């Protein structure tokens, strides 16, 4: 086992977790919008007010 190069070892896991979380959130939002269009429409209107 040898050192390849100096990677940002502490930032990489955070970036992976952030990306995975964002992807999961987007997928969940898409699934909910697909399943409950009326409910998500009301929710979107409520959020767009602020």
C-alpha cells in the first residue's frame, strides 16, 4: 500500500453525503409530487408566498 496523492480526505465524505442527501431529497420530492399532485400544488403555493 502506497500514498498516491494528497486528496482532501476530510472534505470528500462530506461532499458525498451532501450530494447523496440532495439526490435523495430531490427523488423523494419527485415521488411525492407524482403520488400527490394536488397536495404538492398547495404546498408549492404556500412556499412561493414566502
